[in-house]
C-alpha cells in the first residue's frame, strides 16, 4: 500500500504524516508513507487545500488532519 502526504512541508503536513505513520503501525500493515511537495503533482490529484492524504493513488482527504482512527478507516476501505 502506498500513502502520500501532499503539501508544502508545513506543520500540518508533518502532523498528518505522523498520524498516517501511527495508523499504519497500529494496523500492522506494510505501507510506505511518502511526502509530496511538488505543486504540479499535488494539483494532478485535484487537491484544493493542504494537507492532502492519498491512499493507493486516490485523494481521500484534503484541507484537514484526520484523526488516527479516521486514517485507519480510510486505509481499511482502500485495502478492501
């Protein structure tokens, strides 16, 4: 599973990255969490506000920091 954090590298982006890593750890799954700061790439996902969360190439959240619980739910939905 591939998880991407979209954003310019701001504090909210860092918080989202940490929450995503925690969700992956709690679920015990094999997933790579990467950060994307290229605005052209971010735009290609249709992101209108940062930070953005992409799971398996699908934008599932933008403009907010979902809770670890919410991220786990999004990951589980993406995996099914």
